[in-house]
C-alpha cells in the first residue's frame, strides 16, 4: 500500500516562501488581506515559521515550513461530528467540503494548528479570477480546509500510470511546494518503498517527526539543522 510522505530539510530552507505562494496558486487559497490578519482570521495551508538562535551579536535566523502532516492516527478524523474529514486508502487526511458544517472541532483537536476556517466567501478581483485552478474546488464561507499534499496531482499521476500500465516512479509526484522550492528542501514520495528518496530521508539520523510523542504518526519528517551555539528562541519572543 502506498504511503505518501514528505521530508523537509531545514538546513536547505531559506525562508523565501516560494512554497507558500505556489500552494496558494495551486489550491485556490485566497489572500486574507490586512483586515483579516488583524482579526487573526488568516487562511493558509502552508506557513513558514521563523526562529532566532544564539545570543546577540551571534544570532542566526532559522525557518520551518509547517503544513498538515497527514497523521496515520489523526485526531481530526476522530472528532468530526459529520465525518467530513476522513482517511483515504493511501493514508491521507482528506476533507469532504460539502459535508463540513464548520464546528471547527478538527482544528481544536489538531496539535499542529494547520487547519484554516473560512471566515468569508473567497473572492478574486478582476483578472485574478483567471488564475483559479480548475482542478481544485473553491471552498466557501463557513467550512474548514487544509493541505492535502496536492491530492489532485497525486491522482493525476496515478491515473496516467494506470493508463500506461506502469508503476508510479519515485519523485514523479510533485506537490506545488516541492516543485517550487529553489533549494530542493522538500522531498515527496512513497514511504512504503524502502528505496525511495523520501524513505531514505526518513531513516536519516537527522530526521525528526513533529510531536512524535503524541502518537499521531506524522507523515512529514523534518531533517534537523547543523550545530549552532545557543538555544532556539521563536522570533519575536521576549525570552
């Protein structure tokens, strides 16, 4: 059984946010705008967190892309009262948008804070409407949404492989974030294949699973950075 997974090398990430822009364009994620940001109502499937390491004057900025980790034991699936969020046959945490009633129970259960609630009806002005991806539904006001590993791209490659009577090759599926990363910090593939690039990275001594102690079974692994003196402190912290 296919196990789609992602490995993110934090030593390669420069914080350019090309992945964020690509994710928005591919998945029809609207720009929130200053008013929504002031109210804390940002819609995003992928964000880049910033951290400061070291002490002045030896300070270094670190970056960490954060997205849905597609848990094998997903808390969001267990708490949804209408089963709008579910697990696919290949282990992805998918969302049935027409079924969602906006209770936000899934967001409260998610320890990774990677789900967004649609506070307003999405709108693209003028010619921006022509940038809407026809392969992805435009979600509406009052429902939850999140990263899906660009499932539309996964299914397209799988269909092409079936038509060609062949197997999906390693690195053939490229989510928008991985395709756009200029430093190739994001690797995506089938973790069940021990010879795949992503499976090898999961076995790396640098690989860490986010909040692994919670037992959610994340399918996103972070490759830790090189040595740096001083403790990591989130940017903007008073500590």
